[in-house]
């Protein structure tokens, strides 16, 4: 092999490896660009008004998104209360009680549900919850989002419970504890961090979902009282304001985008930090 | 874990109690065409009557008709009146009771455009408009457009048509007009709230079309007058049946309704596009609230009836500020009587 | 084993024939039944979803049959519905997204797996995971206000002036269109390609690399010609995963695709995707055939993502297994 050819190959090697570095750099840069752009455009619009006032009539400047922020909060809370217990208890079943057959069926169903596009979940929630009750409502939106939280919660609960060391289990049983007591007082607390992480990640995922809310929570100019009224939500407001021609609405859309993204990122960072600080459980 | 659950339940209960309120919420959805005036009205009405909240979602006439038929909203709104088939579908779903149309304001569809360097109002003939929207007139400097606009330098750029992507009464008005002035349009495309557009991109709601036109050069779209005015985008004149190029404004829209006012049918469904009249703007229309004839909830029924009465009296005084024309007197009187039909 | 179990509180004799109520008094049985109930709920919800989708899309199946998938007319006035423009739009935007995202993503994954020191690699991966968490509507927001103008003022002139004779670059510039939607989708799916490919590359046994280097290859050659082919199946899996995500994306696409149910060769032309048309037209579809045609589209989308997700998982598992089999 001639020296020249070797030099060429070395050059190619260094060049290509540098290019991969560029790829990685560009990918990460996008995240900072998004954040930066949102801060730049939305930062100045985040003021007291934004969080406390209701939207103004079309074309008039001012107003805020108080109802959308509260609405999103309500729907996310209710969605968690719907989706998390099902996923959590179902995960316990898979990890502790089930036989092989049932376990595969449940896992398969959860994976299927996980892959459903969010707009299709919206269709389902509309036919199941909106039409029969004849109104758009917060609980219809919560139902749609709650369903999306189930698969992540279920699979993660199962995995983290299974990874709890046998010693802990056998120790508890040796002390005379029944199975459910072992689960409740020993195993679940041991897997607590991982499960919390999964729930937070599931929450972060549905917090940004817009499509399922279009046909379920619909929208509301005012604060929605209780759970059975149409509800304004942050993602839907961003969408509505962004495609409108009004500059003031665009300004508010940026602010809302910043708030939403901030919320989602904080939950994600929190979740991943909890996980990394906990006992060594395998990443799912 | 337990503490978290306790906290969650506490917050839930708090929400339900604290936010539970005496205000009655009445939900409506539909046309984006009158959205600026409706949102103003409902805001003012709520200030005067804090016990009533009218929540109106601007989602397009098509969705308004659909959702009021399904019963998921209390009232609808549309600029394309429900056809017989849709009326029957409503009756079938509501044990034989019907739905009533109540005109609220008069408005106009204007051809709005964004041509770099052109700020004046272009003159459009019906042939030009039909040609553009059929995709046959493709460049801005086409003779069909340039002809009536001597003195305006039009670029040799492709025309980008912007239409509605959602089911729209504004579309209904526009296509109703085009069907009347162009046989080719009538046979090839027809009129409706959702049609098979020969060309162009879709925007959601009047808001979306206005946004697209405002942000994209060489576009033309059709929007309700106030959207073009509020967003400072130019809109053109249209040649009416008497041969005059008329710009949409309060006077020309009112003139368009003059004939219909005298011969308004009992169900208020009428088309006033391409009317006779020297000063009439040819693409004008009423817009309607769709009110079910029978309400289950007496509170909602009374709230709606009160609102309608208010709308026909005080409400009409704020429409002109937003470039909508008031309802003709005859129509107002007829509607006041028709409100009694709501049970 | 019998002696150990009788020592447990409340377990009772192990022989099987206890009455139902006796079992019930045993806390374990209640726990089992309760958790079984919730697990079954998951299955029921999923079954109900598929059932509802199937039942509520019966009309277009009966009326159009197979033609539904090959007709390109979407005409609510004439009540004629065909899925082709939406399938086309979904495929084209996803293809554009992959063409952009795959080289970038695999490149970044190679960097993270092979070159970067572990701490740097983990930190960067963390940041890329955050990118995956950004909500779709925010990408839409950025798409409308940044990418659309850039497309119109920079990218379109750059591609159309020199290459405008090619069918894919023909036509006027709308700003919105297939290419814009594809670009937005590319940003959204890169994190999936990077994170899965990185894990798959990390699982390639060291021997492989070292053997190549020992034979005199450069760092790049050993990576590109030995490691990457070894992890090929897993990387394919990551691409399928990314594709599945791209197919189902609704908000970002509907804000930048142009909402036109037409098939066009040009990348600059406006189009429509399955998810976008459902989002726009679902609440207003009057008439059962119209509504059910939209639901039929939803079913098509669901099936596509289901198949892709299944394939993806299979491929990823196969590669990581292969890595551990060949011996690390």
C-alpha cells in the first residue's frame, strides 16, 4: 500500500468522523435554537396578564390565556387519575400475578394502544364520550389523554417491578408477609423511582398533545366550571392563534408555546434526574 | 405515594367546588364569517348579564351545522343555510322537532390579495374571478384581470389561490355567487360548504385564509370583509349585475339585501348573491344562528331568547363598527315574531 | 415446598379445592382479581378502539370497496371519497423526512457511540431525548413562522431556478407544501433515529471493531464497514420507528402542508396527509358516508403505524440479541 493511498484513507477517516460530529452538533443545536427562538419571541409576552386574564374579543389586543392554563391543568390532572391507576395496577398484575398467556395478551394490547396515532384516539374518544353525552367536556379530553398514558405506565411498572432483586421479595416472604403485602410495602416502594419517572414522562408526552383535544375538550372562551363543559387548553390555543392573521394573537401563541415547552422540559428533566439518582434499575 | 394521592384528590375537590359557579354556560359553534361580531356581542352581553356565558367557537359553518345536529352544542351558526337534507337529518335526530334560522347581520365576501407593489383596489369581473378559481387564469397579468385595471402594473407571476380547508359558509357564499355567474363553475364544481377545489391551498377558517394571504405574495383569497379590514390587506371591487364595479361596504351590502328584505321567506333561508341593483355588492350574504326549536333546558331556552331579542335591538348598534351591515327593519320585525317559535 | 408455605400467614393449605369465598378472604386473591380487572381494562379499551374504528367505517367499505384506496377524488359535494391523495401525501412527506433525517441521525449516532467520550455521549443523548419531548404544536408554530418563510425566500429560489425543469422542483412557491412538511417532520424524527441507533451501535461487541483495526483499517473504515453493517438491522428498526412517528404526526403537518387533497409531483406543491385531513374535517363532516370515510382513513393510518411499529421492534430486538450472541 502506497503512502499516498494511506494518507487519503486517513484523510477520509478524519473527515467523515468530523462530519458525524457535525451531525450530532447540528441535532443538539436544533433544541437550543427552538428554546432560544421561543424565549426571544415569547419571553416578552409572558406577563401577569397572560396568566390571569381571559381572551379578548377577536381583533382586540390584550387579554391572556388564564382559562387555557387552568383548563390544561385540570385535564392533565384528570387524565393522570384515569390513566395512571389502570397502567400501574395492570403493571402489577403483569409483574406479580399473571401467567404467560394473559401477560402476552395484555402486553400486546398495550403496545397496540401505544402506537395509535393521537388523532385516532381523538376519534375514539369523540364516539365514546362526546356523542353519547352530547357535549364536549373536560372529561372527554381527559379520557383521550388518559388512554395515551396507559401503555407507558403499564410497561414501565412491569419492568421496574420485575427488576426488584429477588432477595427483597424472599426476605419479606420469609418474614411471613402475604403476597399483596409484600407488593405494597416492599416491592413497589423499591421500584418507586422508576415508576414515578415513567408517570412523569407519560404526563410530559400528553401535556403537549393537541389533536385528541380538538374533538373532545373543544374550546371555551371562558373559564370552564366543573368537568362537563368544553374547556380551553394551552396546545389548542397555540394552534388557533398561530394560524390566525392577528399579530397580537401570534405574540400570545409564542408566549403560550414557551410556557408549554418549559413545562414539558421541566417534567422531563425532573423525571430523568429522579431515575438516575435512584437505585440501579435498567433503563427501559 | 399516599400523600400524593391525597393531594390530588384535594385539588380535584377544590377545583370542583371553587370553580363551580352559578353562571349558565351556553355553547355554540359555527361560522368564522361573523366571528368578530359574535365574539364582541357575547362579551358585551356577558358584561350586562353576568349569569350567562355564551361560549362560541369559531370552527366553520360546516362544523356548526354538524355539531348542533349531533346535539353537542346548544346552537350553531352558518352563512350557508342548511339545505333540506340537513334539516331532515336534524329532525331525525331530535324526535321530529326542527331547527330555526335567525339572520344576525349582513356581511360580504371580498376578494383579497397580496401582490407586491399593488396597494390599490383591483377591479374584478365575474369571468376573471371564475377563471382564477377554476385554475384557468393563472398569471396576474392575464388580460382578464389586467383589462379592467388599466394603470396598474401587474406582475407576470403565478396566481396562488387560497381557499378554505374546512367546511365553510364563506365558501358557500363565494361558490353560490360563482355558480350564478359562471356556467362552467356551476357544472364543474358547484356550490357548497366543502367543495372539490380545482386549484389552490387551504387555510382553516377566515382566520387561516387571511393569514395565508397576508404572509404569502401573489395570493388571492376570499374572506369576510372585516378580516381584510382588520388586517390591512387590500381587497378588490366586483362587477355587479348592473355592470358597475362595486366595493363592499355598508351601503352596497345593505343595497344587496333590499330586495330580499321585502320578500323574506318564513324560514329566513335566502340567497342575496348577484342581486339586481345599481349599487349592490354582488357577493353579500346574511348569516344565521341555528337555534333548535325545542330546548330541553328551560334556563338555556330563556337565555337564548333573551339574547336574540337583545341582538335584534341593542346588538345591531355595534355591527357597523366592525363593517357588518345592520339587518333590514322588515327582517328584524319578522324575526322578533319568530322568536316565539322557540319552545 | 409444602412445609414452607404452611408457615406463611393466612395462606391456608395448598391443595387446590378451596371455596371461592375462602380464597376471597385471602388478601392475595383480592389483589390478584383487582389487578386482573385493571389489566383486562387495558385489553378491553384497545379492543373497543379497534372495534369502533372498524364498525364506523363500514359505509365506505361497502360503497367503494377496494377503490377507496386508489381513487384520488375527495368531493364532499358529490359524496365521492378516495384515500389516494392522503396516502400519497403521508408517504411523500414521510419519505422527505427520512431522506433528511436518516443521514443526519445515523451520523450523529455514530459520533455518540464511537467517538464521544461516555460523559459527553450521555449528556448529548440527554439533550436529544429532550428534543423528542417537544410537543408537535410547537414544531408547527416554528414551521409556520420560520420554515415557511425560509422555504419561500431561500430554499425555493435555490432549487427552482437551477433545477426547475425537474418535475419534483416545478411550480410556484407557496411556502407551504410537501417539502416544508417533510422538513418539519425530519426535525421531529431525528431524535428517534439517534437514540435507537446509538444504543444498537453501542451493543456491537468490541471484538468486531478491534479486529478491523488490527487488520489495518482506519477508524472510519472500521466503523462504516464493520460496525454499522453489524448493527444494520437495528438501525433499520430505528428508521421504521421514525417512520411510524412521522406517519401519525398531525398538528405540525396540518399547519404547513397546504391542505389540498391533490396528488402532485412537485415537492413545492401543497398536499394533504391522512392525519391532517381528519383534524380539519372531522368535526364538520355532515353525512354518514363523509364521516365514515374519514374514520376509514384513520383505520388505514392505524394499521400502517401498527405494522411499522411491530417490524421496528422486531428488528431492534434481533440486532441487540445478535450482539450478545456473537460474544462481546
